[in-house]
C-alpha cells in the first residue's frame, strides 16, 4: 500500500506533526507500507521520522496571503501545480490532507489516488474563536468572516471521498453519515516507567495560543498558590502568547512557582517527574497530550470542553472534568488532587489502564481498514 500525506509543515512541535510522525512511522516500520510526506519546503523535523519515509519538499518558501483574495493566496496556483506534479510522480493509493491550504484543491488531483481529509479540530472551533475575540469595533465583522470560513470548510469537506474525525461528538456536529469515520489520535510513545506522583509539581503542555487556555490555568493556580508554596506549575510550549503569559505570572507574583519552558522532544521525562497534568483548553479537537500524560500515570484536571477530554478522561476515575471556563472550580480540582495522595495515586493507576486503548497497535488497524476499503473502490 502506498500512502501520501500532504502537509504544510512537519518541522514544528505541535500535535498534528506528532500525530503524523506516529502514524507514518507505524505504517512504514510495522506494516511495511510505502509512505510519502509532501511539505512546502525543506526543514528540520522536531520529531523523529523513520528513515524509510520519503519526504518531498515542493520548494515553496511561504504562502503569501492578500486581504482581498477571499479564496486563497497568490501562491495557491503554484502550490497546486507542484503538489499535483508530485502526486503524478508518486502515484499513491491514498492521499491524505490534514486540512491545510491544500484542502481547497487536493480533491481535484487526477493522480488516481483516493482523497481523504483528516480534521484535527472540532467542527465549531471557528465559532469558539469568534466568541473569544476582544470586544472591539470590528468584532462583528470578524465573527461574520469566521462564519463564512466555517461554511467554506464544510464545502471543501463535501468534496472529499472520506473525512476522518477524532471524536464521536465531532461526528455528530458534522451531521454523521458514512462519509465520516472516527479514528482517535494514537499515542506517540509507550513509557517504560510511570510517575511516582510524589513530586509536588503540576505540568501543562501545548502551544501558547488562546484556545489552550494557559491564562486561565495561571489564574486558577494563583487562587491556591499561597496555600501550596512547595508546589510548582511547569508549562512547556511556545507561541504568540508567550509574553502575555509571562506578564500574567509577574503581575500575580508567581515567579517562584510558575515556570514557562521551551518545548521538550522527550516530554515523557517531564511527565514522569510531575504529579498532576493540567489541561485548561477552551476547545479541542482531541487532546493528544492528555493521553500522553495519562500513559505516564498522571491524574488529570481538564476543562470539559466540547470535543476531546470527555471521551478520554473519566471524571473522578482518571482525573477531574471541570465545566469549561470555571476557573474557580479548576482551582478546587487541582487542590483536591494535590492534598489527597491516595486519590492522586489511584487516579494515576486508573489512567494508565484506561489510556491503553489509544496505543498505535489498537488505533492503526482502523486506518488499515479504511485504506483497504478505499482501495477496493479503485
């Protein structure tokens, strides 16, 4: 079987890049598939991709958008041409888009492959983004623009033979039907050991952008910090909100307890030296890092946002689910696990058992079944 992934970039440390790495490595190393990954430009990868994977750079330096170009960018034609040429060379059985700019035209390619769209967000993520916009004079226009983009995404999704989603909840949001298949993200590693849960440390991991809710996490920790001066909050990641988070830490005088750290390639080591995982997202497509923390034996405190955490974490069994945006209850949930060692260790034990269902050997057969079904239609 020959599979091609069309991806903007695999050089960042984000969840999409990690998931593609995990799946591609499994398909090529375990199942012996021929795997091609097509990216815009040459780049150093953050995660370790198998040497058997063929990575093709199209030589496109950037996607240059112009405000007046509603349906794309001035690089769109070049991108489409080079991508179609590469697919003609490769002749894959299945080509997968991760819903980058290529989603607008990949379905038109005549290379003979079956076209699949892989969606890594919730259907309503643009709605949530609009709701979180600051109340300026352009807020209404921005929300209208986001509503248009949402309809545009639905239109492009309708053009693909199959759309893969991450949660059952999201499938309902899309309207269900045979066109949609739910396949959760596979875990990216299998830790050799789990956390002792004795270190007085909370950990959070993700991009420093508003949807990830690290501002709310810092606010929640501030509510209980003075009662737990021997506890630390370690946040790992990078992104546009770095200065916002640093300023919040300083304004709340939390410099001695809350630390901002760069992304870690071996994040499992940081999980294992921690005792609680905090997941304060405003919205999610899935929550890969949540499964990773659970695999390392961490009890989790998470906002019960629309898609993801509720299908991963069992409330009061593997962690605590908190109503979204309720910062005070998030603080209380952290406090409950921090003060109850027996509860903390029981939840951590339960988390390890529960999350086994997301290991690649349990997830990837569902991709294989889909690939086989699509190939039979060729």
